[in-house]
């Protein structure tokens, strides 16, 4: 089973748009060309591991988010995503998040 580059490209495009970036902005952050970003997103170019990693960092996620079809059901992946989000929070935000999690769990 090989990598479905069209699916990977669609996921990258969706995540890029969710983050509010243009193709040009993502290209600049990853030090690649706009054309290459376009080709990646349409699946007409195979993304290298180095670029996949750069795109993942730029879009604040992990490479497996783009590669794995069943990632949304992975408990470990969800924990990793939460950890990434928490990293950028201020102390007051962390306190509120802790309260929220406590309320949901109880």
C-alpha cells in the first residue's frame, strides 16, 4: 500500500486554509515555491519527507495527520494535538482549560 498523494494534498490544502494561509505564505514558511505547494495540494507532485515535516511544523500539526486515514480515531494523536495547542496557551488559559476538562470528565 503506497501513499495516496492526492489525499495528502487535500489534507494539506484543508489545514492550510483552516490556518488562514495562502499557498504563497505556506511556500515562504517552508522555503519552497508556490508552484510546488500547488502541485502538492493537487497530488501532481510527491511531497518529500523534508517538505512534509516543514509543512507540518508550519501548520502546527504532525506529518501523520496528513498521512494516516484513520488518524482522527487515534487516542495518542488526539493527545499530541492537545499538547501542541496547550504549548501556546497563557497560564490563565491553561487554568480555564483545566476547569473545562474537569467538567467534561466528571
